C-alpha cells in the first residue's frame, strides 16, 4: 500500500487494499491464468503418469507370466513324448536358456517395474541353471540391493545359496543373518533360520542346534517347527 494511504481511516485502508488487490489481479491476469494452468497440467501429468505406469506394470506382468510358464515347465527324461500344446524340456539348462530370452524381454522393456525386478531375479536363477555362476551373482546382487524389499530378499536368499555352493560360507552366513534380522513376506525369519541351520549342520552342529531350538520355540504350532525338531534329532 502507498505511504499516503497509511494515514487514512481503517475503512479506507480496507477499501484501498481491496481495490489494489483487484487491480493487481487485473494487471497480472495472464500470470494467474498461467499459474492455474500449470497446476492443472501438473495434476494431469501426475494422474496420467500413474495410469501410464500402471499400464506398463500390467504389460510387464503379462510378459513375466509367459516367461514363468516356461521356467516352471517340467524337465522330463530324454525321449519322453511331450503332448502338443504343452511345454517340457529335457534338461534344466535347455529350459533356462529359453526362459532367459523371455525374462530379458521383460527387463529390457520394463526394467523399472516390479515385474522387471522380478525378471532380473529369475535371470539370476537361469544363469545358475546354465552354469554361469558369475552372471548369476551379478544379476542377484543387482536385485538384492533393490528398494523392493520382498524381491530383494528373494535375491539375497538365492545369493546366500550360491555363496555356499561356491565355497564362500562366511558370505552365505552373513546373508542369512541379514535375512533373519530383517524378515520379509517372501523370506520369513524361520525360513532363513532353517537355511542357516542346514549350512551349520555339517560344520558347526552346536550352532545348528541353537537355531533349530529357536525355530521350534517360535513356531510351536507351525509345521516348520516340526521340521526343525526332526532335523535337530538328526544332528550328530
């Protein structure tokens, strides 16, 4: 408000202020209009982006489903007749090779989606089936550090198994302990405890027994508690 108006009565001040507001609005209507339009456009982009992402996730999940149908197909003895319309393979390596192509299609086109992360996890498993442990580790590590905790836990669990199979037990132990400390829906605490107990059973039966006892105590009414009890009775 101008300095001369400061000495007017309150009613005049209010009137002047109101008048000034409308004058500013009239003079800056283009700015206001563009501001409102910007808000509308941003809102539309956010809504559009949400539906775009949802649509991409749906497309990715369909493609992932096709890949999983191949990966989950049975491995049958050589010479077995596979009925028309059904999928079957004569080796896990052959199955993994064909499934990998589909999983790669998901990661190449929808890598930022949940299905893309899951496809990368399965690419790690396929690499293992094809005997390429280095590639398997590369894929699994990239997913294990994902913000998607459930998928990341699956990858970390697979990594722990890979570490054990390749003679890196301490890394496997560390991975399983991490999963025990931060359980998820995909790798519950008891599952990680069981895997770690199995690893310990041959090299450190006392540690294995301790884990089995914890599982039994925490899962008294759960079938995994019975399994842990049976495994504990087999320890030397």
